[in-house]
């Protein structure tokens, strides 16, 4: 699985700093480096922790795999990323945080946005007493026809 990550450069760094500032996160060197990869070109992307770690290493960012996981968790808690779980072993992190459905391509293990205008959820079950629905994730698994 390959991901196109934001190119390094001053514009990517500025965009990353603004993105971190939106959530009031301190722009540490590691956060800044990972944020520049995620949002430096202004494009939305779906990444795994492993793919982001590989991209950071390829760009010479001195971050450990644990730092990548911790930083992704902090970005999610701050509302900068949405975590999309496709199965018990794989989560993707989405830079687009509004409610929208996804396609999961089983052959390539890629996650992409699906057209939201074609999805209609007419009713959800009532949440159990003392709970509220915080989010509905729709992941449509695709298998290519042979």
C-alpha cells in the first residue's frame, strides 16, 4: 500500500503549524514533522500509523514508532483526525473529520472516501440509557469482481 504524503518545504510547515494551532496543540518538532506530512499540501488523506512512520523515516524525521502512535492519538483527541477502524487489526486516520462514508478496498487495503450524497441513514437504534451516539462510521468493504 502506498500513500502520497505532503512534500517538505516552508509552505507545508506553515500549514502544519496552523493545523496544530487550530487545536491548541504545542508544535513540538515531532508533531510539526508528522503534521506537515499529513496536511502540508492541503489534501485530505487516510493513513495508517505504519505508513506515516515509514514516510517520516523516509523524510529523515527522527520519530519513533511509539511517537507516531502517541501523536496520532493526540491528534484524534484534539479533533484534528478521525480514526476509522476497518477490522480488529487495522485503523486508518483521516484528515477529513466531518461525517462521511468510506470504501475499504480489500485487495489493496486502501481506505478512500465514498460519496456521502448517496448514503441515507433513515434511523439509528436508540442509544442505551445514559449514553448518546457520538459518531457513526460507515465503511463499505469492496472486493473486485473476477
